[in-house]
């Protein structure tokens, strides 16, 4: 009995980790299939765009990024509206002088979802066709709104652009950039190449204007409004498109402290929505809604750095204590997991800079373990990611 119980636990753990590795490897390989390019919108078909930029106490950053959004070239109407939560009056005045609209909001507990809903409640419902959501530090690459327009002309109601790193100025920024591109490859490119919905990421995304207003109703205090929107759209069987060439530049995290803070929020969100929608996933399985079921499976995945760390630990333990699966099994899973991530990493990130950043993975693993211990904190705090006033755009996308 003393041997049987840990053996059973290890085999169950092995089954779960095998699921993780197979899922990642399958979609990593699928991500190398090209997504058919969308045709240009018919001449004269220009949807009216509303670019929403929630800004929570980010005065220095928003006065740099809002003018860039205002200056973005688009042949149709594109109005930029900053959702000012805790911004200084002088910042609000400066934004209006720069040509941005400003919707001022305030909450006892601030969340991005509530800020977006408040803005949509205030803005005229019939003034726009599409709502584009950017984070406070985001910058749209040339042609971004044109590609969004093409996607809506093709019949899509929800679209995710290609968010990519604006800065690679610290080891953790580099690791964060690599993580972003791996996510893009597996959860967006890999899914879209097989006809499945891509995953939303919180910014660089666009919605049919009235539909996003509907989706945000009763959004509540969740720190993961993008996941809530994901589940709600998939429950409606609305396909989420991915535009791999529609770039939005995003500031990457500078250090392990911010990494832990950000991952705490993400882990709390993943746990929240797995519990909330597991039962609905069973019902949607009966309806043949595979996109929704796939989203439940995504919520079951371990963060990849924890997956690699745990598999490495199990390789060592199996050599010291020969109980359960053999060391070869754990080593094969570790190799397959690493292969999945390497396959998902774009060629432009196979650089010495990335190689040096990989040496910080043990620190990142420690920060992730700390994040797991702080999950409850995300329920009582907004835990907004801090941004710098200036961030250098990555030269790979200039």
C-alpha cells in the first residue's frame, strides 16, 4: 500500500502532463500551416472605428501612446477614446488637445472590463461599426486598422491582431516577448490554421461595436475580461479570427517582480474561468461546440515554465526513486515539451540575446512559484501591470 499510492499518483500526474505536452506539440506543428490571407474590403467599404484605450493611473504613458493612435492612417473614420481611470486633470486636458476623446470613469474597485463597459454606455451606440481595444502602452503598426476593416468585410465579428514586443531591453522583456510569440503560434496561428477560433489576448483585438457592448454586460470585477469575452463569444458560436500580419506593439515586462505580479493575475484568471465554465463545457460538448470545449482544455494547461520545471524535477526524482513511470518517460515528455516551444518560437528570435535571457529561466520559475502563492491577492487588487513612459520598439518589426 505504501508503494501503491505514490505510484498511482505519479501515473495520474504522468497522464495529465502527457495531455499538456501532446496539446502543445499538436498545435505547435499545426501553426506552421499558413492562414489564407483575407481579400481587401470592397472599394468604399470602410467601417467606422472606435479605438478604446483604458488608462488606469498611467498619465505619462497615455500622453505618448494616444497621439500615436490618433495619427494612425486609416481611410475611414477612426476615433480614439481614452478611458481615464484615475488620470490627472492636466493629463485629461492634454489628451483632448492631442485629438483624443476622453471618457472619465471611477470605481471602488477598478477593472478593465468595467471601464470598457462604462465607456460604451456613454459613447453613442450608432456612431461606430467596430470597437478596437488597445492597452495603454500599445501602438498600432501601419495598416492595422485597414486589416481589421478587411476582416469585418469578410464577415467576422471578433478579430484578434498579432500583438508583439515593443521592447527587448531586459532579460525578462526578452522572455516575455518569446512567451507572447509562442502563445501567438500555438493558441492563435495553430488554431486558426485548423479552422478553430483563435484565443483573445486582451488588446489588439476588435469587435462588432454592438456585440462587444452585449458581451460586456454584467462583466463584474474579474481581472480577466479577455477570457470572459472569449468564453461568451465561443458560447455564441462566434468564430474569432486571427490576423498574423496585423501588428500591435506591446511593452514587455522589465523584471521578475512585475513578472510575478502579472502571472499572479493570469493564474487567478485561469483558475476562475476553468471552475466557472467547466460545467458549461460539458453542455457545449453535447452541442458539438468544439471551440468552447477547446477553451476548457486550454484552461487545464499548466503554465509552460512550470511544465518544464516539473518535468525536469520528475526526471531527477525518477532516477533517485524508481517508482511510477520510468526516467525515459519523463525525459521523453521533457524533450517533447521543449520541442513544442522551440517549434513555436519564430526564427527571428533565435538570437544570442534570447540565449542569454534563457539563463534567467530559473529566476522566472521562482517568480512563477511565488505567483501561485499569491493567487488570492488577484481577487482583492486590480494588480495593473506598470508601464514606462518610453519603450523602444523592437527593431525586428520596424
